[in-house]
C-alpha cells in the first residue's frame, strides 16, 4: 500500500501517500491487462481469457463506484436478510450494469488495479481488504458507526453550549477532551496523530466536527478522517490476527477449542482494540454460526470447534465448508492479481 496507517504514522505520511500516488498516475502504464482465465477459483467478475483494456480509472471514478456498490449491496442484503459476500456482489453489480462477461471482466480488472493504486485512501484500502478476503465486512460497518459516533459527539457538545451564531461549531479543546474519553483505548501516540491531523484540517480554537468528514472532488477526505479510519482498520486487522494466535495457543492438539475457551480468549484480546462486551458477544456468535445472541454463551460453553473454522466463519459467515474453501481460493487469487499489478509499476 502507498500509505497504511501504523502507530508511528503522522499526518505527513498521509499527505506523502497522496502525492506519491499523483506521481504514479503520471507514469506510463500498459494499455491492457492480461486476464487469468475462467477457472472456478477465479472470482466471477474477473473470468476471462486474453487481455482487457486498461481504462486508467481515476480516483474520483473508483470512489464513486465503491459508494454505489456499498449502497446497492446494503439494499440487497436487507431484502435477503443475509449478507452477500462482497466478491459475489461485485459480479452481481457489474452483471446488472453491463450484462456481457467481457465488459464485466474489463471493469473487474480495472477496479482491482485502481483499488491498489489508490490504497492510500481509507475507502479504497478497506474495500480492497474485504474484497481480497483479508477481513470481514464488519470492518466497513464498524467504520460507519465510528464516524457516526464522532459526529454525534460534536452535536452533543454543540447542544450543551454551542455558539448559536455559528451552527455546528464547537470549542476545539472541549471536542478533543471528549474525543479522548470516547477513544480511551487508543495509545497516546495514536491519539496525538489524530490531534495533529485535526489541527491541520481546522486550525484555530474552534472546529466543525461534521465537516471533518467532508470530501473533495477526488473523494479525498480530510487528514483526520483518513487517519481515524486507517487506525480503525489497522486495529480491526490486528485484533483478528491476535485473536487467531491466542485461540491456536489455547486449542488442543487437534486444533479444537470449546466455547468457554473461545469466550475467555476473546475477552482477553478485545479491550486494547476498543471492543466492548457487545462486540465480544457478537464475535462469539459469528464464529459459531449463530445469528441470534440470546443465551449463546450457555449454548456453546462445552461445544468444540476448530480454530480455523471459527475464524473463517467470523470473517465470512456461517457457510458450508466447501464454500469457505472456495472463498479462500478466490481471495488468494485476488491477492495474486494485486501482486501482479504491483510488479508492473
């Protein structure tokens, strides 16, 4: 990635990432992409033989497409009462939009290429990580909730003592104080990055919290919004990695662990990543394939489950093992495609 947030990142890294990408866009690029075939391991939206045109998608174009995909996907998921895997839905979306497989594949390869080129952006990075099967779609919805909480915090401060002459404006010191309490799980170093970004986005003693998430014509958000979302994604990925490591450590020789053991591991791993009891219970349910959370801890207390299966279901949902295997194969295929694009730069 051009710029992936880590604990030592600063706002300058985010700016550098954007400037590096502008330079990369100006460099000569191949006119076509080589397709990888039509085998069952290839995601449907990439199945094609031969070459497809390089449309040189711009950032604004791919950002608009990402927003539209999420919006339409949420409509379908709500109607079905279940989530369609993002890999599958991208195919459904392109099929509805273009109809012909050749055009679908052309757009598919261009989307993958654009997502990688613009992976410094929080929207593109998150979409790519989910599409490649690295993380569950929950990361997207958790980011939405986090943004909503920050905006709600600003409105709460404004209601309590805002300036009626400037709608939406609040004292920066009060906002930062309340934001620190909300994000108490973050390290001082990470929170200092957020403060630095806010000061660059909105210098002075006051700020407009909702405007911190405004986008420009290219879909770039302000530094604070990018840093906040990058941190959240990094924390989400670290949490899943640490959870899998600790579950394997606690499992028996066959790689199995009971529900009580899973619950204890989740509760021990979750706090540093800002995950409370509600999120812990939700993760326990998803890993065991339960939709409802009522009495789930008692139901799975002595139930054995393979750590590998638990993590697959936590990421992809409770589907049949064959489908989980296929999803993993397609995810690996997407990663290899992304790497092939990287080698061409």
